[in-house]
C-alpha cells in the first residue's frame, strides 16, 4: 500500500474554530446527558437534568458567534443555508459543513425550547406551559430528537476535519467518534463541576455523573487509540522516516539502510532507481552488516531486528552493475533459541 | 476547455506568472528570497494563480546530487508551471457549503466571488494546495482559467504569454492528442520516465489542466494516483464511527445513571 502523502495547504482554522469545537461539544454532550438523566434517572436526578439543559443552551450561544466571526465575509453567513446565486437552499448532505450548518440550526431550536422548559421548572413560571408540554411523551420525543441533533453537533466537526485532504485529519476515519466521545466526557465533567458547586444536587446524582464521566472517558481513550492506529496504518505516522541502521557495502558502491518499520533499502548512488526495496521484517532494524568483499560472487547483507529476527539477503550484481528488485523470500530455518527466525532472501 | 502544460519545454521564465498577475490584477505577496533556489514564488495561493516550480537536482558543495533525477545523468532543473487543475471530480467543489464553487460553461471550476463567504473548507480540501484566502476580499481565490477572457473569445493570459508554448490552451480532445504525440516522442528519445499526469481518469476523473512530467508526480508535489482521493471518502466511515460511538455512549450513560437504583437509590418516579 502506498503511504498517504499530502500536498494540501492549511485552511487557517484557528481559535474561533477551536472555541466552536469546544463549546459545541459541551452543548451537544450536555443535552444528551440531560436527556439520559430525564429518561432513565431517578426523581432526585431531575435537578441535574435541568442544569444540563440550561448548560446546553448557554454553551451553544457562543457557537454561531465564533463561526460567523471566523468567516472572511461574516455577513454572508446566511450563504451556508441559502444559495445566494439562485435563491434556493444550500444543502449538500455530502459536505459536513453544509449538513452541520443545518444541524446547528435545528439543534438550536431543540436546545432553546428545552432550556425554556428547564428554566420554568426552576421557578420562572411564565414559561410553565412549555414545561408542561415537555413533561409528557411529547417531551420524551423532543428530548430524543434533540439528543440526536446534539450528538450530531458534537461529532460532525470531527467528520468535517476528516472530509478533507489534510494530513492526519483525513488519514483516519474515527475522528467523528473521538469528538463525540470527547463532547460527552467534557459535558459530564462540566455538569459534575456545576453539581459540586450546588447544595441542592442529590449526592447520588453526583456519584452517577462521576461514573458516567469515567465511562465516557474510557470510550474516548479507546477511540483515540483507534484513531492513532488508523493514521499509522495510512502511513502518515511511523512510516519510513526514521532510519535506525546504516551500512556501506564492500567498496562503498552500495549503501544499506534499515528503518523503524522493519524495511530495508539498498541504495546505489548514480542510478535512476537508486532504491531497492526489500520485504519488511518483523520489527525495527537494529543492525545491518555486509558480507566480505568478493570479486564477482554474490554479495551478502544481514539484518537483525528488535523482535529477534535475523535475515540474510543474497544480492547478485548483474552485468551493468544493476541491482534488481527483491524477488523471493525464503524462510530456511526456524529455531526457538536466540535467533527465532532466519529469513534467506535473494536479490537479482 | 483546458490547459496542457508540457514541463519538458518549460524554461522557467515566469512570463505566465507575470501575465496572470497583470490580467487578474493580483498584487502579489511580499517579495521573499528562498536563498538557494530560483523559485521565489513559493506556492500557489490567493496571489499566485500560476507558480513556476523549480525542482533543482543539482550538485551541492561536495559535488553530490542528493536527489538524482532520471534525466541528464542525474542532474537537472525540472521546471513546471503549476496551476489549478480544474479537476473533473473537484475536491473543493465537493465540500463548498455555499455552492460558491461551480463548474462553468467552459467545464472549468470557478469560485463565485459574490457568493463565497470565506469559510476556507475548499482550502482544507484541495489536494494540490491551489486555493488561497485573500484577507482584503475575505474570500477564497484561485485560477479562474481567465473566465472573463474566455467569455470574450480570448485565450488565458498565461497561455498567451508563454514563449515556448509549454502552456497550451484549447479543447481537451485536441490537447490530449498533442500530449500523446509529445509523450511518445520523448519516450522514443529515451526519456523513459516522462509521463502524463491527469490526462486520463486515474486522477480525479481527469484534469482539465493536465501535465507532461519528466519524473514521478510526487517530485512535483502532486499526489500520485493512489493518493489522489476525494474528501467524501471519509463521509460514510466518519458518520458510521460517530453513530456507533453515540450508541456506545448512550449505553455507557444508561449503565451509569441506572447503577444506584438497586442498592438504595431513591424512588423511581422520574419527572
């Protein structure tokens, strides 16, 4: 597989966008936790649920401001929703930024109404009718849809970064999941902070929030590991880059280099195809050694890896002094001693 | 319509850059010297819609060519007038949330300046680093393939100015024929590594501005066919990963919030 290679320019998304990712994540995560507390929590959890819905809307407020401030033409923010060239809707489901703009709008509505309901329950009786509607089945449905949108707002930002041609971002698909898990972790931590600062929150609620926070953090750690693994597999991390062993051949005509990922290359200065790739071994190449010089016989190259493998290549120099590509890998001996595996390779 | 840029006859005079800036009234960036290179333009961006790239395979102070090239005994100056590729499947057009980026009646890719709101998603998407952000207009800019000149029956400024006809402008069919002839002539002459980039559909469905290269695409900072991928490749897996995470997150949350009910939790009349 060819390692991923990128020549894209950076988009220059800086503090406004970072701020949006942070507050958008807190908002979406808080709404989801509010819904969980409301639908599966105890009666004592309901105070915390109200705090979650209020926190969700307050965290959402700076988001559109940050996003609009980041635009080069802030007054054209409506172009995200309406196509300025034909007056129709600007809706491209395959563009995360387009989909996210609509999701943010929809989530804003759900978060606002739930906020008003929570404020009413906290004692602002002018909004009691809304609180009453949100209490029944309608309220449960409202919370579930709002949670879906909240999850989307928390996670699509990661997908947006991946749906690009930027190095690292676009080399791993789990970024959406990482952002979503992070929004849950951050929101749980925020609610825990708020709960601890208030006396009217049930101690059991605090314990359950801490437990949820731990669960979310474990999920986030696992996803970060998966993300790093996918980026490594794409070849952006831990690729050839690091040379761990070098050896000049007899007479200095050839140079062998070993790499961290177990690859060995033979270089022949002055030739077009100066590298001769050799099959990777199981682990970092720790040392390389050439066999004694011989007038016209085959050259020997040996490599030892950190994993304990030893490999020997027989390199036949053809007329015209060209080295060729590796063509066969033969395992000749397997031993359980100090040298677990001996590979014998032949180059023509 | 499109460009065929034949790098084998580019002499690095930068007339294309000058003509482009003149016609499109680009101010240019602050001058800078890249010290050991004749390439002092640096990159394509909002002010540079043509960029003559210099790839200098020349001996260093010890007489060693660090990255030998396949032609001329390993030593060569490769020059290439880089430009927006006007891809058939364009990454920038794909992600643009405002529909500011469109395909024109000339089959070129254009950023409508009165629609663009400067979100810069296209910059993150373009695999060639072509698009730049102009602080003054607050919008994204790139080569328009001289849209205004085309509408008035003129050829793009860079192609008109190019003294060696390294930059050729015309209908794609004609350009492809010329390119095929030129490639076979070069290969007959022994330039085995010469290749066409973007002439067929292997790179973004074909490039309306395609190239004849004297070395591998990567040498010219162009992704090879395996790495020429669209941003949308990550849509499905990205959202699926998010969905699975949401489900696991919900389960994790339900487990946490139900945990104390059995042993001494308060009564269960929620709400």
